[in-house]
């Protein structure tokens, strides 16, 4: 058997690719094993008939300096696209029309989204005591600090947009730690946000912004940039039935590849696979450990790319609109892709990304294309003033394991993962089962792991 690889990374999604790219100059032998035939994981850009559309994630946020740093490192391979201020225009569906989400005090006072009672109540938010229960769910936290109408028409649609989730399942300490610690450290969301704005930032912190990003030509170009910069020879695709076993000083990995059973050894193994893959990959974990990790629930999501070459109805400008659960409609939200990204639709046309399903509407995942088309026709006619529904582009993608829901059990999951990593030195269990669910979180996690591995080997 050949010499063990220094590091084997499981999965070539954004996390695995970023990690491999970060390790490329470390002088260590790195191998990336991927079960599909191409890199990218859920990132899925297509080009067709004048449209560039995404069937996975659409945009990210430059939330950490690691994101800006990665774009800088990849500048010879791909270019990020940061849309102009118009993306700050976001809409919420209420009483059969889109209402603009307020972005300042004046708009906040006038908006019909929130009740007058809650508008007055919010004045007292900085003076309310912080919560004491670290496992408090988001709905309770928002009711306690801000009121029911803020929960229904601001926080619920936000959670639909990010998690396809339900605020009564999401625990802020794990899912929205920045928000949780605003309350814990500063005593209030409003007061904390204001104080943080005036805190001194170093050069690295200044790079972390709230800017929305995409990549010129689509997110696939980020994937290809990472793939090329890492070096194609470091990847093995179509790896099936992968199992990892700890041995005395290293790990043994067994899998099928091109009709052969392959065995390799590694000093370090980093998994970036979803929680639902963990039992098969690590058969040596005990039942309790497996349960603590694989009980993580994922929202099922259907994404539709809907394009029109000649758009004749009024077009709401801005980033997109979200549909609160309380409104009882059949879509979660729509991104107005061609409104804020160039070249996404032919001139005079429009492209929408529409999400359906989520944790409270899982039945959408089971619907046929024909049924989904009927739903889109009904919703788009009403929401966007269409007389007829004849899109020139209509594509669906169904995700059984789209977005992990960081609920009450998350603390136990994180603890179990740490215990496993302490017990089996050299094993890292990463991916979106911890460390955040957005693309920026994935880039940050991979960058942090790379830094640690470089110091260890
Ligand atoms: C529909 C959808 C919309 C989203 N929208 C947004 C958005 O707008 N903004 C945002 O920031 N984030 C969004 N996200 C989240 C974001 O896309 C993900 O957090 C990120 O892309 C996940 O990257 P990853 O590498 O951690 O996981 P993945 O992309 O899931 O990659 C994991 C890889 O591991 C491989 N793998 C799994 N098991 C094995 C195995 N046994 N052997 C070998 N390989 C294996 C998989 O095939 C896959 O390639 C969205 C996600 C989905 C699904």
C-alpha cells in the first residue's frame, strides 16, 4: 500500500473545495473524494437560451473577511459581482400585495406590515431584560422583545428566506449567534446593533460587510475557479460506498471507483458531507453518536428558475419578495434575479428564482412538474400581475436535504462532534451540520480548518 495521504477531504462542495484550495500551497499531499461526477455540491448554475440561472443557492453575503480574502485569492479565475444599493429593496407579501420592508425609522413608522401596538412596543426593546434560556426558540425571543407582528411579517419571512424554516424550531444561539449575542452581550438588539456600528474595526473586520454577492456568469464559476486553482489532479470523482476506519496511526478509507475496490490511507480526514451521510461513512461510531448527529432535520426545498424573454407586466425592482407563512400561499418567496444581476435574462426579459416547500410545506417536494407549474401559474399571475403564464424557461430542482435546521438538539450535536474529534485524532467532521448554513459560513469554516491543519502537520 502507498504512503498515507496527509489530508483526505470528503466532498467537493463549497466547503471541501475552499479547504482544498487553502491547503494547496501547504506542502501537504491533499486528496479530495467526491461521490458525484463533478464538483460543486448543491451549487448548480446553467446557461440556456439567453438566461443564466441557478438551481441551488443564488447569492451569498460577504459576511466574513475570509469571503473577501477568498475572492481576492481567486481573482485570476473568477470575479465576484456585488450588486448596487437596489438590492436593499425587499418586499413582504401581506393582504394580497407586496409591501416594501422598511429600511429606516420613517418607513418603519409608515409601514402597514407591523401593528401600531408593536411599533410603540419596539421603542421599549432596548429596555427589556435579556432572555435566560439558551435553548429559547426564535419565535419566543421575537415575541418577547418585539411583538407578534414583527414575528409574522419580518422574522418569519426572513427565516423562510434563509432556512426555509420555522421560527418555532430555530434556536438563535445556534442558528443566529450574532443576534443571540447582541441580546446577551449588549442587552438589546437595537442598542447592541448601534453600539457595534461605532466599535472600532481593524482592517480585516472592515472587509466583512453585509454586501450581497454573486459571481459573474453564475456561482458555478466560483466552483470552477476553486477547482482549477486547487489542481484537477487532487480530485477523485464518482467515489461510491466510501467508508472510513480508524487504525493505529492513521485512517483507512475504502471505496468503489471505476469498478474497483480501492483502499487508501490518510493521516487526516475532513468530512464535509451532510449529517445524513455520516452513519454510512463512519460505521465505527456508536449508536448514540450517530443519533446525535444524524437527527439533524433538513428542510426539503423545490427551486424553480422561471424566465420570460418579453416581460410585459410591471416588474418589482429590488432583490426579491418573501411570503410569510401566515399568508397561507404556495411559494416561500421569489428573487428578482435579472433585476439586480446583469446578463441573467435576454434584453427586455426577466428571470425569477422561486422557492417552494420548506419545513412547513414539505409536501411540495413530492409534487410533479405539472402540479408545480400549476402552482406557479396561480401564484405568479396574482403576485406579479401576469395575464398569462407562458414562461420561456421553466426548470425545477428538488432538494431532499436542502437546509439544515439548527434547533434545540444542536448543542448536543456540536458537543458529540467535538468528543469524536478528540477521541479520533486527525478526524474533522465539518460541513453544514455545524458552523452555519450559508455560503459565507462554509467559506469561513473551511478557511478556519485550513489554518488549524497547517499548524498541526
Ligand atoms: C436550494 C438551496 C438554496 C440555497 N440558497 C442559498 C443562498 O441563496 N445563499 C447562501 O449563502 N446559501 C444558500 N444555500 C446554502 C449553500 O448552498 C450551502 O451552505 C453550501 O453550498 C453547502 O456547501 P457544502 O460544501 O458544505 O455542502 P454540499 O454542497 O452539500 O457539498 C457536499 C459534497 O459532499 C459530497 N458527498 C456527500 N457524501 C459523500 C460521500 N459519502 N462520499 C463522497 N462525497 C460525498 C456531495 O456529493 C457534495 O458534493 C442554499 C442551499 C440550497 C440547497
